[in-house]
């Protein structure tokens, strides 16, 4: 078994449970093993535990005093951003390393989805109800206090800035302009599986932009471990295999896409590629 196949098997195991029970940070660290084969997953997981233990002590220290609903958020922000120095990597936003949790924990810089994993995992391990919110184009976090106050929305990329719903609408507008109308379901919490999917989609797009088709294909394998019947990913993997010269694997994927997506807009293009691959497999003879 290759190193990547071992990583893929461990990722499948880590993400095989119920959607809400998947260990998000650990699964993200396992996925990072596709690039960093010597990663010490347990060591990085312990870093998150250590941060959570520090946060727990501080929350307990503050428990006897007045407890405004924002205090846990302020305490967590102080720890992560002021003391530990986590920050959004605005200067090198498109660097793929921003999407590997081991690098984010080491360099203490990342993009919204990975910083949201750090933020929510530390909070969760300290007993706080903090969830990842998948706004289009900008992941944030949401804290729900135990006193039934209104939830607090947090911009994890910008040092834990507290957001209003209007701020969230502005974040979406800044990315998509007015062509995307803000919808209430944008404020729904993501499951760990959905967070991992978002992380991997970003990683795939980054590698495709760099023309790194081999790494892109490996990321698609991870995505298909999460959602095995994602036909768009099966098609994309097939096209990448075709470009890389892996014709049998390309034909397998693209034939599956053609079989189950007969009405797709790109079906003619994919069908032509399948015909070409079949001719190649048969030694160049024309199909009958």
C-alpha cells in the first residue's frame, strides 16, 4: 500500500461515523498526511487540547464574576489572537499551506475555514457551543451561550471580530457582489463532514490554479471518501486522469459519469472523451 493509499484509508475511517460525530480537527490532520507523510497527528491534536485546557482554566476563573454573554468569546480571542498570534493570511491567501491544519497550527496563520477549525475545536474542547458557519466565500463561527441570549457571530479570519447579520451580508457581497442574494440558510451550522468538504474543495481549486494535476487528483480522492457518489468529482478526477495519461482510470470515472448524468450540460464533451479513451484502449480502432 502506498503512503497516500494509507492516508486515504485512515481518512475514510476517521470520517465514517455519523455526520455530527466526526472528529473534525483529527480528520483534517489525517487529510494533511496526503502532503505531509511524516505528520505526527497525535502531537498536533495535543496542541489543541493544551489550548483548550488553558481556555478552560480561564473560563473557570471568570465564572464567579459577572458573566456577560461575550466574555467567553473575548477570553478565547485573547488566547488565540493576542497571546498565541493566530491571524488570517491576507498576504498569501491562496497558498495551499493555509489549508493544512498542521501548518496552520505551526505557523499560526491560515484562511477562514482552517482558522474556524482551530477556533471551534478549542472552544468545543473547553465546553463552549461554537459552530462553523459556512457563508458563501467566507467561513465564520457562531457562539451560543448557555443563557439563551442571541448567538454571537465571529469573524475568525479577522481576530475574532464580532459580526452582525448585516456584516455577514456585507462579507458575502464583498465576494460575490449583488448577484448572490443573501439567504437565511447561509447562517446554518456546517457538519464536520461539510467543513472538510469545503476545506478540500478549496485545496483542489488551489492546486488546479497552479496546474498541479497530480495533487488535485489526490484531493479529489479525499473528497470522494467523504461523498462517494459525487458525480462532479468523479468527472473531474476522470478528466485529470486523462491529462495525466492514466487512461484506464480516466475511462472508468468518465463512463460512470456518462451513465448516471445523461442530461448534464457537459455530457457531449465528456462522451467524446470517453469515445477517445475507448479508441485508445482498443489500439486506435474505431468504435462500431
